[in-house]
């Protein structure tokens, strides 16, 4: 749900509406995303949403479970480590899921894989230095 609105004016919902000339509305109570418009525009918008959540066509999505003890280290003070990773790996978006220890990494497949390796390395080295 939060991913649909993440990014303010550059959120997924706003990009879908602008890029595909459709109207998109998320119904929180039912957890439904309604997309309205011309049939071919709606179909391409649905494909874009599916690609965002599931990956495909050169776009990757990785979900990582981060141990609670190192979640703060991975995020960094004020999100500094997440921001650095998003800057270092152009086109990557990292989302920390609220109320869980999961991260989602989205972007070009190669960059997603490289970023994932860096996050796993960060988690492993932080555990060693804690001992």
C-alpha cells in the first residue's frame, strides 16, 4: 500500500496516471487498485503495475529479511545508508516495510543484484563487529 504513494508527486500512482493517461485509485478498505481509462491504456498500466511489484522485462524486485538487530545499521541514521545505496546504484528504489524487517529493492536487474550483495555484506560485517 505505502509503495503506491511513496515518492509524493513521483509516486507509482501518479506515474501510472501520467504515463498511461488513466485514472488510478487505491481503495484502502478493500486493498484494491482501480484503474480506469481507455482499454489499451488500462492494459498497459496494469502491466506496468505488475512489473513494479513482480519484476520482469529487465526490471528486478528483491525482498530481503533483515535481522532486527541490524535493521538500524542497514537503514543508517536518518536513512543515510538507504539514500547512499539508492545514489550508488542509479535507478534503484529501496523500501523498508513498516512493522516488519523486510526491504524491497526495485530497479534494473543488474543494479538490484549488486545492491542486494552490498546489503547482505553490510549485514554480515555488522554482525561480526557486534561480537
